[in-house]
C-alpha cells in the first residue's frame, strides 16, 4: 500500500533468514533427527531506513551468544550497503520435555561449543527483560475507555 515493507513483512523475512541459516549449518537436520522444534522467545528490533518496493536486500544472520537456555541471534537487513534494520532474537530449541539447552543442541549437531562470552549489549537486553512485568499489566477501566474512544 505504501510501496515499502512494513514491520510485519520485515519480521517475516527475518524468520526466513533464520530458517536459511538453520538449514545451512545443519541445525534443521539435527532438529528432524531429534524431533525437536524451534521457538522465538523474544525480540528487539531497530528500524532505521525504509525498504522500498523492488529494493534488493542483503540479510546477515549470526548467532552472537548462548546461555544455559537460549540462543541469541543478530540479524540485519541492508540495501545498497546501508543498514536498514536490525533484530536481536532470543530463540530456543524445544522438545517434549521443554527447552533443550544450547550445549546439548550443539553437541547433537556435532559442532564445537561456542564461546560463553555474551556481548555487553546483548547482556544488557537480557537484564532489561528481567525487569519487564510478566504477565503484562492490564489497563484500568479509565485507560481502556480512553483508548477505545481514540481508536474510533
């Protein structure tokens, strides 16, 4: 409608980028063998430049850290060498028993253990998520009424 990609389309492309990385590094094969699945448990996105219709994009995807439960993936989209957006994803591997520790996933894939060093900016995001209320706080009746009036 606006001749550019909206946030929903961009996140869908990032999903496809993670899938491509999973196939390329052999993770999908391991998931199939173990009957494991993938889950996204959080994300933080920065949008800085529009991606217009017919722009050719380059996407970069990499695992920047792991902890005892999650993989942290950084993805970015580029047009003509300029960064357009970036997302930090908290992702996990799931089994019938729950979340599979990354160390077990890496071992099952026959890969070398990753460095346990978490970049400061990733650690700060992890820490900030600990302060975010869950479950989400609900709006009181006054706030709900104001939103409904403003939405009409």
